[in-house]
C-alpha cells in the first residue's frame, strides 16, 4: 500500500500556491492534467503532485497543432 502524502491542499490552497483561479484547478483535476484525490466529495492535491506539476513546466495551455 502507498504511503499517505505528508501535506494535502484544498483546491483554494492549490490555486493560491500556483497563482491561478480555483476554477482552472478543478478543470485540470477533472481532465486528469493535475493529479488529486477526492475525500468526502472535495478535491485534495498532495504537495508532491503540485511540485511535480510545476516541475513538468506545464502552463495549462493546450498544445497547438500545425496550422493554428
């Protein structure tokens, strides 16, 4: 069994950490772009997942295809 993350953020806290709106965090969680956990019907994001997300250089922009 995996160990529990040491710190979990709410969507609001993750938005403050990443300096982006909560709505975008929720969208990324639903789309699987940002990994999170649903606990009691509310999203939680581990500190490790946030740091990995930042380290990936992900900007949230969809990749452009040729011709755009």
